[in-house]
């Protein structure tokens, strides 16, 4: 399976961006997905995750109410809608996938075995 992420960019504080990650090479409905980010000088952290069926979602406290993860099984794509962006959201964002029968969420990066190439989000103040 391969992941292709896109949608990053340079925006002003308060703006919105939509990241997308297309999955190819396997049955998308079998994959739980996650979005992680790594800011300069900081450790990689989970931003949001969704179960393979799409019905269970998790958000980091720092993005709750601003970000929305969605899984479109018809288009083999997972989206991360990011609203009310803040300078502290500046980071490289990565999508990740794990093929699973587990119905829940994978919270740790170690749970994922396939990663996209990353897309840079820069939010100016």
C-alpha cells in the first residue's frame, strides 16, 4: 500500500486548510488511519485518528473543535479539515495507515506500519 498526502501550504492565522491522503494498492476499508505532525524541535505527535470503519475518531486536545478527520471509503482517501489555524499548528503533517480488523483507534505512531511522505503546513501570525 502507498500513501500520498497533499494539501499543505502557507496560510495566515485563522485560516483553513484541508489535507488529503490517498491510499493505493489495497482495500482501503481495512485500514485505520491517522494524521501525525512534527514541528521543528518537537517530537512527532498524533493529531487525529479514525477507525477502519470510520465511525470512531480521536483528536488531540490541542486541535479539538478545530480539526476534523474523515474517511471516504469510496475514494480511498482520508481528509483532515483544519480550521482556525494557529501558528503552533505549523509542522510537517504525515498520514499513516495500518491494516487491521481491530474496530478501534490506534493512538501511537508505533501502531502504524505505512506512512506518507509528509506535507508542510505553515501558519503565520
